[in-house]
């Protein structure tokens, strides 16, 4: 009897998850800047223009639902533009360290190469695994490149039962936070900002 019950329950869960997987879902991407970060000496004298472009291979979605067999189904889209979210995140972290944001001065040029969450199916549950990849450059007002690096942030929501928008959002928000931590934790990047501002 227990075997029959388990089989019926498993079939029901599979049927429900497959039905949900056919429905497109829209999420709101968010970013919360780190609080209490130390101010950088002389940063207040530096004005930066943050320029962000979209070079993603998939721009129609930030994730895809999957059915119980791991087959990609309906799209998970973003209500707000990932490019704008990245720009706002960089600007917020710059301001938090004392830099000024403007339409002139040095340029923090960023390409969003990837902003996507993939669901990895397991036997009893799966993981939502997200990656935000940014190609970042710091340019002087004259166009000289003082810093260039690819920054890959990773985020994960473990042990999920459904490939849903809510789970994708959690992983994506963590991936962007990880990318910002790696970028602003790079002393070479911060030194390039100060040098470009003084040029």
C-alpha cells in the first residue's frame, strides 16, 4: 500500500510541476549594496561615468523552467532590465566608497556577457545555479585602458523542488552580489579608478 501511495504522490507532483513549467513567469531582479564599506581616500575627487551594454547570447529570458525530466520549458523573464540592474549596482558600490557619479570623467565600461540561472535536477531535489559574467574596463577621460578583467559571480539556491521564478531570483541576486564583491574586492580595480581620476 505504501508503494502505491508513493507512486501516486510522485505522479501527482510530476504532473503539477510539468503543468507549472508551461507557464511563463516574470521576476524582479534586485541588488542591495554592501553597507559599512570603508571610504577610499581621495575617492571624493574622482567622478565616474558607468556605461553598461548587453552582450548576452540570450536576452529574452534570465532562466527557463524545467519539467520533471529536466527538459527546458517556459521562459522566466525579468521585469526590470538586467543591464540597468548591473549599472545601478556598480554605481551604488562606487558611491558607497566615496566616488562621484557623473556624465564625464573616467569611464567604467561594462559588458553583461551572462545573466542566467540554470536548474540542475537531482534525484529528490535540484539546485538553482546562476551566473553573472561581466567584462569590466576602466578608461581614462582620454580613452586609455587602465584595467580590464572578466568577473564571474555565482549564486545558488540549493535543494529546490520546483524550477520556479522565485528560486531563480534568489540565485540570480546572489550571483550579482558575488560579482560585485569580487570586482570591488579587487585592489587593482580600485587603484585604476583613482589613477584614471587623477589622469
